[in-house]
């Protein structure tokens, strides 16, 4: 009987430690403000995430060779130098490490993707001549900041919720201005969701 109690306590500790480690992973991601470091961070864990990227107006003018190489580590292949201007839209989705959608267009893009049975993301991107905007809604909730540059929203497949929403001003040279959107709200919701896993 004592063994069963000890085993149960050990199992609870292991579960708590796993959840705490994942919480730290998310908090560390939210503390990164350098573009290259951020892309490298999510690329190393891309099998666990659905990573959605969308632009408003020009996202490529300020991209350095290093920035583009980091984007390549996500599996992206767009020609940001020759095809992307402030007149274009851009959307990319990487699910579990696989690029399921990537497109540069001279028109406004609207794209919907079903992440799971109960989660859908709706993405809008448009350039300068198409009433510039960017939107990324998960089950109707907006996460994009709608500022010129590039928005990245990271969805965690384990907790089934958004774990970061970040904007980089890639219109300007590196180092790019950066802003994480509502980090306290996002991490609070994440902790609630992983708590339900237990």
C-alpha cells in the first residue's frame, strides 16, 4: 500500500515537472526579441508546433541573408529577394515541421487551415495596393498585431492552444523592432490547458 502511494506521488511529480518544463519553454520563447534567435528557437521545436506566418505590406526589405537562412530552417522556400515587395501578400503554415502552405501573391490572400477537430486558423495577408492588413484568428480570436512587417503565431499541439504571438518589423534593417502580443494572457491560458492534461 505504501508503495502504491509512493508510486502515485512519483507519477504526479513527473507530470508536474513535464508541465513546468513546457511552461518554461514557452516563457523562454516569449523572452526572445531577436529575429534570428526567435526563428532558430521555434525551428528546433517545430515538430511540436503549428507555426503561422503572415505579412502586412512589405516584410522583406529589411530581411538579411541570415534572416532568410533562418526561415529556410523552417522549410520555407519563398524567394523573398526577387518576388516579395510591399505590394505582395505572404502566408506560410508549418504543421509539425512540415510546410503545408506557403505563397507569395500580388493579391490579398485569405486562407483557412484546420489544425485539429476543434481548432481552425483563419489568416489574411495583403500588400500596399490591397488595403494592407494582416489577421490571424484561432477559432475567431484575433492574435495578429496588424502592423507593417511580419506576424508569427505559434500554436502548441500538446496543449491545443496558442503559445506566442509576435511581430517583427522586417521592413526595416536588422535588428528589427519586435513585440510579443499579450504574453501574460497567452501564458495563463497555456497553463490552464496543460493543467487539464493532468
